[in-house]
C-alpha cells in the first residue's frame, strides 16, 4: 500500500538564481553549508566552539539573519531555507561581511527541526512571515501547528525564546492559539497576546509588501519555561 506524501509548508518553484548566487553555491557552500541528512548536527564540530545558538526558519533573502550574525559575533546562527536563491544570497552576504558565526541548511524545516537539531540546545528560534497559505483549503499547509510547536519547544533550552511575526491577522490568531496552548511555552505578553516589534528585526521585503497592501504586522514572543 503506497505511503501518503507528507503535506509540505512550501512549494519549490524554479525561481531565477543569479550568477553570483550560483557562485556562492559552488564556492561558499563548503564554508557555510550543512548537508541535508537524517542525523543530528554536532554543534561543536560545525562552529568549533560553545556559544548560544539561534535558528531562523524560512529566512527568505536573509535580511534578518545576516544582520543578527554581523551584530552578535558571540552568538552562532543557523538558517533553514528551502529556496536556493535565498540561501545563495545569504552566503554572499556572509562572505562580504566576513561572518564565521553563520551556517545554512537547505532542507524542509519540519524534517530539519525533528531530525537534525538536538534537544534543548537552542537559545532561540525565529519564524518571521512564514507562508500564510491564506486560502482555507490550504490551511493544512501552514507551518505553525501543534505538533511542530511541540517539537520546537523540545529543541529550546530552558529560558530559550521563540519569536514569530506575520502580516496576516487570521494566521496571527492561529499562531497565538497554538503557541498559547503549548504547556512548555510562556507568552512574553502579560495577556498572552501580541508584543511590540523587536528592535533587532529589520523590515523584510515580505513585510514591506504586506504593508503596501495595507496589512498590519503582528509579533509574538514566548519563552521556554
């Protein structure tokens, strides 16, 4: 009997990749890339030191992750993204800024978080503007659902932080409901609601597009209790 294909939170599209991004894949991947696979990442082997570790899931063009890695050399960052153009762009930025505290993984975030990230090893996770899959029939594709958040909570160390943002209010409500229901997480909002935009988060192109369309922006923050 055939095994059903898993529902993915993304669709890979054959988008344009620049010559520079192609070069990044050829020349910079050995420095910044972590190969996809089923085994847990050895953080010490990857970064060569013990330091706080943060992950950004679905980093897009890498604006947030690149800025954070440049501003916080004492922290190690891993970006997870399935689109090759965005991965290439971030590697080019890392080369330009001489970043040594940044790595990238081109793999489905659900699989990567479950199989590659050791439990209780993350100081923080960022998920900014994931695909909202706004049509009701596509809601099953949304990344933020109870099992994923339960898995994510297990990867955070005690006191670790989860931050999310979206420009779709209905998805924001779903995010808030799912995260508030996870017993391992405590909202950093006194009423379990939204929080101000963190100062460290630069405005991404997805956010700017949403604002041009008249969308609001909703931020959420949780701590592993």
